């Protein structure tokens, strides 16, 4: 049914946000984009996959939940390092070496769509 309607205009933020996501995926192996409007999700996913294929040459997967777009490139992530860091954090809290953090740590792999409004 969606094919019967004209495609929405692609927002001018799509290329900027797509490149930010590719840079984050290159660094972390994954990235999140929050508050993506529903009519822009398809264009953003397509742009990200194309850039990752062109610039990185590795396969990636995208997942959508409401206004959240997640991009994962498993071949770039260091799963063992992430697991070690998680185990160390849990051990530190359970063994009393550290208190639970009062503030959520900065997650530099998260991009907000609304932060990149141009003009």
C-alpha cells in the first residue's frame, strides 16, 4: 500500500547523520541514531548502508525500534574487549570495589537526529 503514495522528501540531514554514523561504526562497530522521524528512516538506513559499503567494505545490519535506528557491523566490533569490560564492571560493583555510578556514562556512539537541524 505504501507504494501507492509518493515517497517523502529526503531531509537535508540524512547525508550528515549518515556520515556521522559511519564514523562511529568504524570506531565502535555499532552506532545508534535517536529521534529519527518515521518518514526518514528508510532514506537514512539506505544512506548508511551505502556509505558503509563504499567506505568500510564490510557488511552491516540495521535495526529499528520506534524512532531508534541501530547500526551494527559485527566484523568491526571487538566483542572480547566489550565482554571483558562488562565483567570487570560487574565484578567491581559486586565485590564492593566501586559504587554504582550516579550518572549514566557518556555514550559516544549515540547520535540524536534533532541535534543536526540545519539552517
